[in-house]
């Protein structure tokens, strides 16, 4: 589909717009277009995402992942990291938008099935309430064209722990803890540190609110 439809369409287009400089470089390489034909315009955030609104209060402390469970999202790796985190911190994981059967199977394999909670279709206002009360948003993707949950979380005042690959560092700047998404021990260590350090969470919150502007 991409070879037969998207690439010819891109070559016919007067301008191709994409969401990050990382994605722009990939588009240029893949299409062979001249640089002036491809423009990166970073994504913005809905006004629904702000720090002072309602809080999701499920009765447990939680980390948050927002996205699907396709292989490049590395949700299986995140659940492996959760099993390590829970050896030190009593924290659950809320996943918004993932496929429940598959994620529960991974969680059962890691012995954390009772500490994984999936939510599917939320309004922006509902999602913002879930962001606001999370210890941190976690985005451990191997590849992202931008990483919109990173800035949605920052707009809500939520600390971010995310991948150091693809476009994610471009979105996050210096306002997140960035780790190798394929190193579950490093991911778990970063999550434990954020959960245990209120000063680190406060610092990430302040940096995130400035960054999202």
C-alpha cells in the first residue's frame, strides 16, 4: 500500500507535511523528494489537557501507558519492566488503548496480572484525568513519528519516562527521563526512581509544563 499508493501520492504532492524532523528525514529518504518539498510541523495539544482538572482515582497508585499494543510500541517490554518495578514499589500499570487479551496474557506470564488495568475509548477530558493522577507516563516505543502522549502528559503536569529512540527525544527535550526501551532493567530503574522521588517528579512536572508550550 505504501509503495503503490503513498509514495506516488507523495511525489505528486506540492508539499508533504509530517510531525517531526525524525519523520521528515525518513520521508525524504523513502520518497527521494527534494528537501524543500517536505516540512515538519510538530503536533500541538488539545485544550482538554491541562494540570488543574479532575483526577482519576482508582484506589491504587499507577503508572500510565497510552497507545496501542503493536510490536513497535514495546508494551510487552513495559510489562516485563513492571514486574521488576513491583519488586521495589507498590504500583500498578494502567494502559489506555491496548488490546486487553494480549496484554493480560503478557501480564500473567510476568506474574503481574492483578496489577494491570486496561481502558479503551476515553474522551480527551477523561484521558486528561487519567494523566493527571499518574506517577508517570511511560512511552517505551522502539519507533514513533512524534510521540503525542509525551506532550499530552506534560500539559497535564505528569512526569514522563520515555524511549530515547526515533522522534521521542525531539518531542520530550530535556523534560523527561529517556532510556533505552529494549533495556527492561534500565526502564524499571527509571520508573522506580520517579515513583520514589517526589523531588524528581516535581522537577519533571515543572520542566514538562514549560516544554509543552
